[in-house]
């Protein structure tokens, strides 16, 4: 760098010497920024040089500069541009409007030097520029109109008319500019305030300053002018509303926000810092109830709010800023305390009637109730009710007064007392309620008759009971109370067969225990039907009765009685049968009677002893003894059969009969085909018998004679005329079953009895009783007349129903 400096000085010195030697300088001019290769001038022509000798003389061009912007063509002698020339880079100072590039053209053989000056002409290739893109100004809003403020000027590297010529400012109602020219010709602008500023309306003004040069075409440069308006305390604090009404619920918690005043001050900094305070017009009560935050302006609850005590609070709040000359604003606030449903409704029982009788009349007033609520509006409107499932209703008598009246019939036996709950509810949200419970007691009235659990009692009593035995307890129930509940029991008198019920039965009047006063016999008395009455002790007394059916239950206390075959003496019956009897022939029929009930009197027959078990069979149900085969010569002449008749009782009772059978060679005609006619008297006389025999063959004469002899021999009538009842006559009901499940009709029995008795030579007579429900069967010795039936020696067996 130092060598180049000395080189430039040396060239300048040499140039000056040459100039002095030559005494002339060739001048050229060219615009800057001309493109490379452009010809500036023809030196050979201008300097009168031989073009052909330029190479021989080693023509060269020296430039006193850092760069080689120009060069010479040795073939043509033309001076041309090697690199674009920027005048602003060559001529850095603006002391002169002219800018020259000095050159030396050197030729040898002989040495010759030419001085050349090339003037670089300025072109408007540079726009004006500000040193800073943004110019900041702080101007107080209190600055008066017409005040000037200097602005930084723009710089343009170009010279002359291409340099900065003027300035322009963007449109503004507050500012304009005035262009000034300095002593050195520099142009600069002053900012002038046309109108006073208001920071609260526009705290910042953004302007555009434009610098324009004088070139053609003109070039310009811009800079932002930012004007910051400085605040002055010219605005007092202001509330959104100068009069404010606020509502708050009573019982709001301490610290609850009532209102946030939030006053605003358009100023800034300390001029906008606000403090809040109560004015002197605010009462102490208000200041004790509400707290005012001096920094934020929040008003919060400080004390207890009770709508019922205090409903409206008035206050005045002052907002003051912190400027040098403090400014203030006021706000009047009315705080309205709203009612909250915080008071429960109250119930007051003015009168209550208890106890009352259960037959109290409908619409009778039981109680008078009043209700109240300290709240207001819907919170103070109350509704009173009682449970819907009770026989009472409320009736409003006057304002907030109600009567409780009977709406349905009362029944102490169903509900002895009522817990009546009065519930009062207000219409607040949420609703509050209160209740009061009163107990209504009902007094008993004799309005219920005694009630037996059953309307009909069937009591079974075993016969042969002990006198005084407890039969049953017939206890009635009366839902009434006290004397209305005390019951007395009676047997309603009724005579049966001239016998009063009170002679047969007794009832305890206090507890209804029924006792038997005598021993009952099923065979005599089978049932009793009477009524028992239960009567309370009310006034008037009420009573009810129940039907009692006493059924005498049979015991197996009667043994069977064998009525056929008839046994005149002892228990052995002798029978004679022909030895030629066929297989299956009826030999005898055992009939037994049992006076017990059907179950106990069911009789079965079986052999207890039998001489030959293969010869005879016994039907266990009807007692018929038949041959199982014909007699053989090996069978003994005498057969002994012991038959037992056993009833169905527990334990079973029985009777036996022994039948001795004697077989005979003579045939005996059996009366198996005989039937009794349904006449009042069935009489088989000797005359009729002999007529039958006479019509028969002579071969049967001997058989009839033997049969008559046997019958007469076996008959032994008793001499007594009025003997007590015996077994020769049976009294029974028509169509009753006689201890034999196989007999459907009693006629079969009478037929069997007839068969058995006629073998003994007796006649069987059946006489109906006057009423026709019973009949008498008597066995009469053969040969006795009809008129002797009632006086005959034949004994009678009475069979009671």
C-alpha cells in the first residue's frame, strides 16, 4: 500500500515535469457508468501518431489511480473502457463539482509523453439516503402551535442538480415541514407543529419524510418520523357511570365482590395512577358493612347482610390520580340487598282437640293452625299441607290461618291414633319447609259386634266321653276397647227330644270353653246342632252368634251279633244236608249285625275251625257257606264248622257260631228258589205245603215226611207271651246296609233269613210299622195262626236306628 502511494506521487511529479516539457494537456469527457469496451477517443488521431508504429514504439497507458479503468488499443490507437467507472468512488469529496481521471500516454523510440485528462461526468445514479431509517421525536402534549423541531437531513452522493433538492412530509393535521438551505448548499427540513397535541387521543404520530434530488428522472429516499406525545396531567379519573345501582343477595359471605368500580384516567404514568376512597357523604354504617380497596376500587362485603334488617346502602366513592396537580372523579353507588330464602316458614298450632270419639261427625274442626315467613316475595309465600292418606283436610279460614277438619269417617279399630304432620313450604328457590306433628287419639265407641273366627263350627266328640270334658274353645273377638270389648258367652236354649241344650252342654261365659255335661252314645245320639251367642258389655250391648254342630264319633264298642243261623240253645247250630248235594250248593249263610257306624260295622267272615278245608268254602263278605266238591264215601258223616264274624274296628270285635253238619242219604228239597212277595203278610200254611206235596210225585212223599219230622223236632217255643226283646225279630230301616259290603238291598238279607228259618220249620212274617219307614220280621213256629203274631212265643230282637 505504501509502495503504491509512492508510485502515485512519482507519476504525478513526472506528469508535472512532462507537462512543463510538453506544455499542453489533452482533455476528454465521458459519463460514468459507461459499459465496458466503449471507445472514449482515438489517441493516435488526436495526438497525430502513426498507427503502424505504435507497437514498435511500445505505446502504453499509465493511469494515476488504484484501478485501471481505461486502456489503449495499440492496433488502432483507440482509448476504450476496461471497467465501469463510478464517479462517486473516484471522487470521494464533493468540494468540486468536476471529477477528472488523469492519464499518461508513453511512447519510446524516441521517448514521448502525452498528458490526458478524462473528465468523468456525473449521472443521477444514486438516490438520497437518510442516516437513520427512523427519526424519533418526543413532544409534550402541552407544546404550543408553531414550535419547530429539526430533522436529520438526507445525503445524496451525486452532485449538482442530481443532489438533494427538496423534502416532502406525509399528510398530517398536526405537522408540516419547512426546507432550509445551509451555507454549504445542503438542504435540510424543520418539523413545525400546526396544532396542539392530545396524547389521550393519539399518543404516537407516524410520519414519512421524503428527500428528492434534482436529477432526471428524480430519485428519492424516505425515513420514518415517529413523534411520541408526552403526557401531562390534563385528564381527571372517570367512572363508567357516575350513578350505579348494584344488587347483592343477603347473607353473602364476607369478602364477596359487590362491584369493581375500575375508574379510568386517560393520562399515563403517575398521572393515571388512581386511588379510591369514600367521600364524607358515606355513612359509617355503610363503611362498616362494605370494604373499599383503595388501589383496585373493588367493593367487597365486610359485614353481615340481612335483608330483613337493612335493605339499601348509599355511598359515594372518589377516584383521585397521582399527578402533580391531582385530579378527581366521583361515583354515587346504591347497593340493594336482595332477599334470599333464608328464613324457614313457621307453624303455630293455635288449638288442637285430642282425644276425640271415633264417631265424630264430618267437617268437625280438629285444629286451628297459623303459618308465617319473614322473607318477601315468593320466598314469603307459604303453602300448608297434611298427608294425603289421612282422613283430614285443610280449610283456609283467613289470611295464613287454616282449619283442620274431618273429611272421612274415622275407625279406631283400624287406626287408633293419627300422627298428623303439618308441613309448610315457601315458594323460594330452593324452597324451605318446616313441619309440626300432632297426635290425635281416638276414643272407642261400641260400634263393632263380637266376631267369631268361623261362622260354623263342627266339633267331633268321641262317644263314651267323660262328663265335663272340654270339647272346644269358641272364642270371639271384639275390636272395641274396655267394657265394649268384654264378652260373655251363652248357649241359646233349644230342646231336642224334650232335652234342653244346657243339660247336655255348658259354656264358660268368660272364655267360651265348651264342655260336655254327659256321656254320649253314638248308637243313641249321633249329632247336635245349636247356637252360641257372644255379647259385649257396651251400652247398648252388641252380640253375634255362631252355629255349633256336634258330631258324635263312633267307637267300636259293640261286638257283632250273629242273627243267622238261629241258635236256640248255646252257640251250636245243627244242620242236616243230603249227601248228594252238588258242588257249589249253598249249605248255610252266616249273617251278623253290628250296631256301630258303617266303618266299624263292616263285617268279614272266616273259618275258625273246619273239619275238612277242601269240602267247604266261606265267602268272607256275605257269609255264604258252599260246597267245594261233592261228598264222597270217605268223608265223615258229621262235619263241624266254626265261623267267626269280625268287625272293622280298632281293636276288632268278633262273634262265633258253630255249625254241625250231618249228611243224610235222603234228598231234601232246598228252598233256594223261594222268594218273598212284597205283601204285607207272607204266610206259608200247612195247607199250601200239602197241596204242593200232593201235586208232586209220590216219590217225594218220604222226603217231605222226613223234613217235617226234623222241623217239628227242632222247634221249641218259649212259653212267655211278653218276653223282652230277643233275637227272633229284627227292627231296621228300609234299604240300610247291614254290615255287609256285598248286600245292596235288605231284601237279600230277609231272603237268607227266610231260607235259614224255614229249614227249622218256621214261617217268616214281615210286618211294616205304621209310618212305613221300618218293618218287623218275625219267625213264627209253623202251624201258628196269623192272629197270634203279636202274641206268639217267638221272641223279638229290636234293632234301634
